[in-house]
C-alpha cells in the first residue's frame, strides 16, 4: 500500500484522525467498534454514471482510454455510528468491466456496508491511497484491487465523527 498526502492548502489532518486515514483493512469494522454497534447506511445515490477524468486516472486507466467515455456503477452513502449525525460520507465507484462474475453483487448492496463484502475473506487488500482535505472534510480515496478488479472508494470523515474522536 502506498499513501500520499496532497492538499492545495498544505493542511495536516488532526493527529487523532491520522490512524483512521491510514487504516488498513475494513473501515466499516473499525467504525463499528468505535460506535459499539453496526453502522447504519443511508443511500444517497446508486446507479450508472460516467467516470470523470480524475477517476479514470485514479483507477489506473492510461493512454487513449482516458479520452473515451467509461461507465461505472456508483453508490453514494452516509454512514452513521451511534449518533444522529452521519460520521462518514462515502462513494464507491465500480467500473463496469469490474462488475463481472461474483462482483455483480456489488450492484445490489442496498443498506449493506461495502466493507462486509470487500473484506469478507481477507483483512487487507492491495490498494493505493490518496489523502486530501476537501470542503467537506478530510478524505481518503483508495483504489482497491479486489480479485483482479479495480474499485475506487472515497470516504470523507464528517464533523460528527471528528467530535467523537476528541
């Protein structure tokens, strides 16, 4: 795994958030331990979208394929711990070529946290992670190699979660 910090304003994350940004394995499992209960998943969007140029690059698309339209199954959710406010805003991007065989179930997660599926057989997966500060908060974007399929998971740690760390 490799992690890269980049931020246009050169901010550093709060010290108590760093272990969460660099966590290996299932963030779902870690959040459930912190909440002392299963996460509640609220879906905000689920469906097909065209990949942006940045997403294509993060997924490792190269050459002429960067200029071609590519569709992905996108799922946007908010994760709730033991609070009425969401802890994490997440987006999962599954390029259509990755949704073959058993991976087709990723389109039918409904309220199931993605960590339950991705980390069912392994505690860690090959990945490349990027960390940045956005308007919404500290974000980690991880490209996973899940059984030879590239997936992009983005998680933003929201203010309600940060207040639970203090």
